[in-house]
């Protein structure tokens, strides 16, 4: 049996199996092989890190013939404006990350943004690439309105994820952040629903601004349910301020639009800093490692197992899933199997 059942309702394939299956689905659907490889790397990388909402379950969403047309609209010194056209999100986002790093290597710092854009999925993979290339990196994504202002009740900003990366030395994992500026991402609320768990109280408010209590939402009703409500910003008024920052960095700097003024799926701005342009890289990494060790030596509070750094959980999950395989919920697996049948692929032939 090539598929293994981790526990009831969960299907597990090896990393290699997911990569083979993902490439089969995408290329059979008409995605160019090079683009299919990038999309597969990002989706499998997301699931490896435990970011299941932005991982392999999304292969069917990318299984359609696409047009890759990335145009450099403007470049001035260390900054560039990119038109991705109808290019799949992971493909243009990876291009933008590499272009931003190339500018940083030349000028010490680089910044790129886009004139339009589709869903880029998780930011973790792009930030991880920057850290591996000894770059500090930032990413700001503007998405359609889903969250209410602090003190408001109407959606006026997107889930607006932010990514951050800091390279570390050989003794430590890189510091990587990838988080929505709403209390959770829409993808996480869907993951909760797919697992048969209730949406917790405090994630959403209704149209009158009242907190929505714990609610069990079926996957079939999920989209209608969430769009009738608004997510709240994380971190109360401070998180609201960070959400506005992401909205403006991802939607105003490139004139994509903000709030209700734009119908673009994603606006993406990336910044990269070449550490070596400021200080010797080895000394920077030594200081990062020293600070990480100081944090890890902190006495652990009651109710916690250990002190974790940003990104550490994801790297530990990656090690585990490389050994044990990557799980996906039964509903998502059924969607993948249905897409495979449509494309003439035997999903059970992969492991």
C-alpha cells in the first residue's frame, strides 16, 4: 500500500511522494515544468514546515494552464517595480525574492514591489531562501479586506501577512517570521473547519461588532460563513497598526490599491539587506547565535515546555515530517484525488 493512514481522517505521503504527485498534477494541467517545480517547492515546503493551510492541499488550486509573463516595469538604483501579469503567485514571488536579493548584493539593500499579483501562499519559503543566502529580508502582502479595524466592525484590511528573516550561524536555526496581521489567516480557519474542530471564540466579529462565540462550521459552509463576518487584528491596537503598515506597503507603494479600492488578490513588497555590506557576516552570525543561546537559556514558565524562537517550531516540524511524511486531511485528499482523476492520474501510485 503506497498511501499510509496516520490516523483516522488523515492521509500521509512522503516528501518525495508529494513532490512527484505535485509535479504530475501541475504539468498534466498545463503548467510549464519550471513553474511547476517552483510551485511544488513552495507548497511542499509550506507543509513540511507545518503550514498546512498554505501547503500541499492547494495543488488543485494551481492545476490550471497559466501564463508566465514577468515584466520589469521600472528599475532605479536599489529598487524595482515588477509586473507579474497572470503569473502564478509562487512563481513571481520567488522571482521577486531573487531580484530583491540581487539588488541587495549590488547596493547593500534592495526593494521590489509588484503592480498586481495572485496568491503567493506561505511567506516562509521565500524568507527561508533569503536567510540561506545570508540576507535579512522583509515581505509585506496586501490582500482583499477580511479584517476589521481595532474598534470597528467592517472589513477594511486584508489578512496582510508579513515575513521576516535573519540568518544565523551553524549552531542555530535562522530566525523566520510568517504571520497574518489578522488574529489568524483565512487558511487557518479553513484548516480548523477541515479538521472538524470549532472556530474558537474571539477570532471573528459579526456585522454589529459583536464577538462570535465558538462555532462549528462545516467545510461546505466555510466560505459563506467567514465572508459574512470580520476577523479581528492580532495584538489589539498594536497589531492593527502593523496591519495598516502591511496594507500600505503592499498596496499603496505600488498603487495596487488599499481596502476596498483594489480587486487585486495580492500586492507584494519585499526588502532584502546584505549583512556583509554593514558588518562582517561571521561576526553578525556569531552575535545572532549568542543571542539565541541567551534566549534559550531563559527559565521556562509554568505551562510551557521550552522557549522557542520565531521559526524554530517550523524547522523542528520539518525534521519530523521529512522522517514521518506530510499529512493532509481527508477532505483535501479527496479534492486532490478528484483533480487527479480529471487529469488521468492515479493518485495511489505515489508515496
